[in-house]
C-alpha cells in the first residue's frame, strides 16, 4: 500500500477531464500542487488547485479518515448516539468552517479610488479572530486592530471587507506571528497605503486547554509597515488610540 501511494504521488497531475478510479481526491489535489511547485503548508490557500465539485469529495474523504481516527481511539460510534455522526461533523467543521480559508478563494473586494485624497490615520477594530494553532489544531481566539495611513493612490475598501480578509487569512491552522505578517502583506497589496499597522492579541487553547493550562495568558504582537515603521510619532498615535485591551 505504501509503494502504491509513493507511485501515485510521483505521477503527473491529471487533466480536468481525466478520471482515476480509486485515487483519493486529496492525492489528485496534491499532485497538482507538486506539479506546479506550489507550497501547501497549513496556512497556505490552495483554492486554485481544487476543481468544481472536489471540495465535496474531499469532505467525504476527511469524514472517512476521521472515522478511522475515532475507531482507533476505541470510541463506539455505532452504539454511542452522541458520537454516531461525529466524523461527518468534524469533517464539515474543518473544511467548511474553521479552515475554510485554505480551500476557498479570497473574498471579492469592492475598491474605490481615494477621490477625496484622504491622508489621515484610519483605525479598524477590534475585529474578532477565530483561528487554530497548527501544532495541535487547538483554537486561537482574539482580536485584531488595523491602522492605515492612506495616500491619493490608496484603494479604499469598505470596513466590512477588512473583517472578511481577516476571516479568510485566519481561517487556517496558524502560528500567530506568521498570520499577522500574512495579513499585513495582503492588506498592503490590496490598498497600497503609505503605512500599515496590525496588532493582534489572542488566547491560545494549546496553552490553556492542554500543556501548562494557563488560563489568563495572551499573546500580543504587531507588524508595522511604511510610515508606521519609520515615524515613531505616528506609531505612538496608533497605539494610543487602540482601546485598552481587556480580552
């Protein structure tokens, strides 16, 4: 069985019209990623390599493998009515909800020119963060604040769109330090401001639910770009205007 999967992974990716009976859909998607020399880490988006209808097939595959996990944990999913459909529920939770940011395209953004030539500090937040740590797949729950210094060439996007971008980027297994950088890169790419600041504060359940079980600890980190990095007065103004963080 191991040799069979090794051979499958080394074969060229199939074309959209080809069908390979018995080949798991995850293998086909992985083949396309490898053929394109595309990274597929836990916090990467792979939507461009998933064809129409395949996410439903992937859901079935994850359900089947999750059922195997439950069986290996000696949980009687036939006799226990509480866990009878757990494999399906968990598969739907991962693919359609908490890790949806891996499997769907970036939300469409309505962009407007900066007709009024706005150039004053703008702050958006707090925006709720719901993510998961890629080490244990435990929840990461917190808040994000975004500071933007626009210029005449900046693309203006609606306030709700920042929340959509946050949800899309954070809806993957993450390491908080990398997630904030990834979000900052995306916002800079889409808005082209003179400066950007992102602050994130979150509780990590891999610390409070397991491990040392420290309930009150939070992680706080920031990314500063452009004017926020160069101008300490602007940076202090942004940090002073963020409401006192109380979790």
